[in-house]
């Protein structure tokens, strides 16, 4: 069983080939969409958190 396995570290010295332009374009579009979704989610969650914090904020009076 061990004789049939390949050592993945031997593949590190091989030349890395360039990805096709269509694949590059698809990956970049996917990254852009993911970044947009993360930015929108961050925008709404930050504002919601601040809004809820201001709603439940109580003023402590010094006695």
C-alpha cells in the first residue's frame, strides 16, 4: 500500500503552469462578488450592533 503513494513534496520543485485566462477571469469575478457580500454584511451588522447598543444603553446617575 505504501509503495503506490506519491510524495507530494517532490511535486514542489516542478514548474508551475499558467492558468487559462477564462479561469482567471472566473476566479476574479468570484472574489469580487465574495468581497462585495462581505462588505455589505459588515456594513449592516456594524450599524445594527451600534443601533441596538444605543437602544439598550442606560444612563447611570451618580448618587
